[in-house]
């Protein structure tokens, strides 16, 4: 194996919805569906050049998996698959390590006494699709130069 790859367990019902997403994101030519009905999934992965010695046990119970050899886009590909209802996803490194990709993100404050706060979303009236860019506020005083914007 020359680069990282993404292996995802995909439910039979979700596969028709996931494949168009893969193709729309320019990954169709490097994606491959593997089906248990055509043989052992570990054997199929090994034949495709994926090291399976450290593969998780969940692979043994899967009906179908999707292999995407995305290299530099492995993390975004795994996230894409999880957002589109893949059951599980792993990034397999060229050294043979299988890293579980978790689709949960937690917002944690930097210190225990701070809590995350919502920032108001300010939209421009003429551009509702783009947030407003904050302008610096400059207080004019008597000793401030006259060319400083207010």
C-alpha cells in the first residue's frame, strides 16, 4: 500500500445514497465497493493492497464495505462518509494502522471556569449569504489625526 486509505462499513440501504455523494466529491474513480457475498472482506482488502492484520472485528460482521484510497483527503473522506450515514469508518495508514474515525465533536472550554458562548450571526442586508466583516472602531479625540475614519 502506497498511501492512506479509508475503509467504511456501509448499510445496504444507504449505499445508493452514498455512492452519488462519493462521485460528486471527485472520489468515484478511487472508490471500490466490496461485498461479503463475493468472498471474505479481509481477503478482498488484502488483494486490494490494504494491510488487514490490525483490522477491527467489526469488519467480520459487515455485509458491505467501501474502500476509498484518498491519500491526502482521507480525513475529509471519512467525515463525508460518516455524515452520509456510514456505520463506521477507519483510516488505514500505509504502515497498517487502523484508526477509528469518530463523527462526534465536543466543544471544550480552555479553562474550567469558562464556558463556550454563542456568537451572534450578523448578516449584511444586501448579502444574506455572507456574514458581515467587523470594522475597527476608532474613537476620535482632539489629538487624533483628522484622516482617521470614524
